[in-house]
């Protein structure tokens, strides 16, 4: 009588092996796309801190004159290796006092609304111009011509003890235009235009 041969396990069909490989590659691709997406969502939900940066005394800004003021980003919004990129700027125009005797200003971020290049103020023509792609803005920040989709970004400002302050900006975008009043203004705890 012959001995029974040892029982061998059947090898998985080739199709199953290919399905497992395809599933593994798909899972790796989903994980590679999911991590940055989760970071984006977490960053979008994270509120920006409320930080005010002094630009200088109100007397430093002559009536009906537009001036560029640069400042360092607060340490909460910067990194030690930022270098010159840690500087931000704002164009400030003193409009004088309104009927109630309250100082009024236009404060614009110095970034073009097209791709964020720094704009330059030309007092002779009364225009802001972007050197990158030819964006032009009127003195009130409205879009005049070129590829930008809107006017300059207006920055929230206040006066505290005679010093003009702006809310520390991040790079403005079309989704976050810097024009949202701070939570203190929304709650009525401070007046956006004057704080003494």
C-alpha cells in the first residue's frame, strides 16, 4: 500500500495577491492625502490670536497723507528664523476727524490682492501699484485695473492712548480678508475706532 502524500495548502490565486497589493497602495495614497487635509482643516478651525501692534502716535500720520509703516510681527505669529519675512507693513491715511470729533483712518495691508506682492504708493498719481503683474488701486484702496480680484485688504485699527494700533495680520486671502472685527468689537467690549 502506498503512503498518503502530505497535504499541501493551495496557493492563493494570483488575482487575490494583486487585489491585496492594489488595496495597500490605495490605502497608502489615502493616508498621504488625508494627513495634509486634516492639517488644513485643523488650521482653518484654529482661531487667530487677538494681538494689537502699535504703529505710532496719531500725530505721526499727517492729515490726508498716505504713509507706509512697517513693523515686526509679534512673537506669537512669527518664528525665530523668519528674518526679513517677519516684517509686515500697512499703508495708513489720516482722514481727519468726523462730525463727532473721532479720528478716522484708512489702513491697508501692503499686499496686492492678486498674489500678495507688496504694493507701492505713488502720491503723484494718487495710486497704489503692484510691480509683479500690474495691479492698480485707487487711494481709497478700491481696485482700478489689472488682475487683482478686489481692492486692497483693509486692516482693523484702533486708537489707544493716542497711539494708532492695528490688529496683527497674517497674510490676507480672499477667504480671510482681515476685515472681520475682533471678538471684542463684536461683543461691544471696545469701540473699534477709539479706545482710550
